[in-house]
C-alpha cells in the first residue's frame, strides 16, 4: 500500500475500516477529505488482497483481485525516479477492444493520473506507468525515463526505460454502477475465487493420498498371508 501511495502524490491515506460495516461510509470519508477517487484495499484470511477502485460519490466502482504483487523493496531494481513527479500513463491497445475494458482504462487514467498544478506534485514527467491487458489481468509496471547525459532535450529515440517497481496484476471481478455498490455492469465469467482454488487443491492432494493408501493395502494383505503360512 505504501508503494501505491508513493505513486500518487495527491493521495490522502486514512485509517483502517471494518469491512463488515457498510462500505458507503467510505464515500463520507472521501467527501470530508475532498477526494473524488477512492482506492480501498481489503485483505481476507491474511492471504487474499482485493482492491476497490471507485469514483466517489456516484461511481462506477471496479473490484480487483490483486495478484503477483512485488514491492519496490523486494525487487531491488536499479530504476529511481523523483518522488512526487507526474507519470506518463501508457495503455495497451487491447483496452479499446470491449466496452468494459474501455471503462477500466478510463477509471485507471482518472485514478493514477496526477492532476496538473497539484501543489504536492512536481510539474514535470520522469516516469511511465504502464498498463497491459494480458490473460484477463491488468499488468501494472512503473518505469523511470532515463535520458542520455549529453542530450539537453528529450528525444524519444534516445530515451530508455528502467523499471522501478512496484509490480502487480489486477484481475477484474465486477464493475458496479454506483460507488461501492449498485447495479452490476460487468461480471467476469472467468474469475475463480481463491477459496475455491485452494479447496480443489486440497481435494486433489487428498485424492492422491487415498489412491496411495489403496495401492498399499493389497501388498500389506499379501505379506500378512505369507507370514501366516510360514508360521503354520
């Protein structure tokens, strides 16, 4: 979460919220802080992380399952951009293929795009936030824009990109019409809950153990019969 905050210099962090209560309270907190966009992280069972990306107070809202998270401290990459600078947002062309991916693109652009003239951000660009749509997931990467030392002007042919971090894969689950609720505009048919995956893995492991026990029973039975014959 701290890595996301570092990418959003115009963000305002709030205290933890009990997810059992009504999520509509988040809209009231956003109104008090003067925010029009909300990122709400929901952790379940200490191993599953969900991210709610909402426009407050009218919506829409996108619920993601956050996968393959790698923090900046974990990656130890060589890239390093100035904290508080504005990002260049780069989107894959596949975002324009379907209506729900177009909505995802617009939602990501409004949340991660730093407003021009914001008092806590630098007025120039020195890093790129890349969003790619692969296998139904939004892959997020952060790159530093590196210019040659002998060049005074930025030339796209001479600029190189060095990854900074963090990395994350956001799998969309549902898109709601309102802010943290309302009519479902899109429901991902390929989404499988992590609990179901873990349960199937346990059942598969249990099935292997049962088959191993069944194979071992005839052998133990034959050994017992042979031992009985020898004793008689």
